[in-house]
């Protein structure tokens, strides 16, 4: 049986990955900050699917938390075959309305943690000649969206660049760029969602199924829904000034994940 490690596993997209991978027979390493929720999740997945679910409490906004997960990913005796870098959050407010401490924490989780954990995982995977990494970004990576969008743009560029560098090694890397997904993300950030049209919302379980299919096809970028593929096509040809005006008014208020 293969083992998958999922950060931010207790809710939203991370929980959907955990459900799907457990149903497919993968053992899991579940990573989040809340030990109690992790234990409940591990017990439920073990009882339902008969897989082993390891609990790893870590705060990826801290060096200690990142190092704890990196050590687990580097363990050659208990290898991790698939890494899902899903942990993340949003800050409500425009540039200069959000404290510098909160901005730096976001970059720590979205960029530094992704870099360090991806590097720890792929170093071990390359030795074995197989493995995969999914780094969860956002469609916000492709529009002017302040620090959140900039950090997710970094995730996309880093992942695709690393995928090219590791081509032929047996290790696959993919950036996942979803749109609006009904999770705890917006509630935790204090973001309103009432004005978001129903057609823009994605189902987390369907999103994960599409993402895993794209990973199996060897894609380095997954935008897992025809609606958002079409929107991103429009974004490519729209004037940057127009995009900046639209996203500056709506992006930080609603903030897709």
C-alpha cells in the first residue's frame, strides 16, 4: 500500500483528498494544527476504509512545524509516495489594511512551507524513482489579487518549474488551481460569500477526482472545471488594467480558494 501525506487535511479540499485517497486504499499521514480533529478524522477513515491513518500535528506557520513535516517526508523507512500541500488561508483586506505580520505568515505557509516540504518529499521520491506532489494554488494566481494571488502565482510557477527539472525521474509535480469551493476557508478569513453566483461554486470531492486524474495524465497544472478553464481563457486576453480594477474590488472581499 502506498502512503499519502496531506497538509490541512481536516477540512475542505484537504479532507476531500483524504476521503478519496483512503477510499482508493492509500495509507495516510494527516497534518493539521488541531490534534483532536486529526484524531477524529484518522479514526473515521481507518474504520470506514481499513487503511492506516497517522496523525501529525504541525503548524506550518512556524519553523518547527515545517521541520516536523519535512522530517516525516524524508523518512526512507516509511516512505511517502504522494504529498498534497494543501494548507493555506486568506487575509481579509486590501494591501496595507492587513498587518505585516499576517502577510508574512501567509507567505510562510503558502511559499516557504511549500518549497521546503516539496523539496523534502521529492528528494526521497527521486531516489526511489517514483512519487507525486500536488501543490494547491488557486485561480487567483492568474489575476492581480494582492499577496494572496501573488503567493499562489509563486506556487504555480515553482511547481511547473520543478516539474520540468524532475522530468524523467519518475516524480510528478502538479499545481492545482481551483476556484470557489465550499470549505471553511472564507469563514475563517471573515470573508462574505453571499454575492458569489451559485454556478461559480465547485464540489470538493469532484474537484479532487479531476485533480488526481490530471496528475495521472502527467499534467503540471490542473484547473479542474470547464467553467474555470473558460474563465482563465478570458483572463489571458483581457487587459491587465481591467482585471486589476475588478479583482481589487472583489478579490480580497470574497477570495477564491
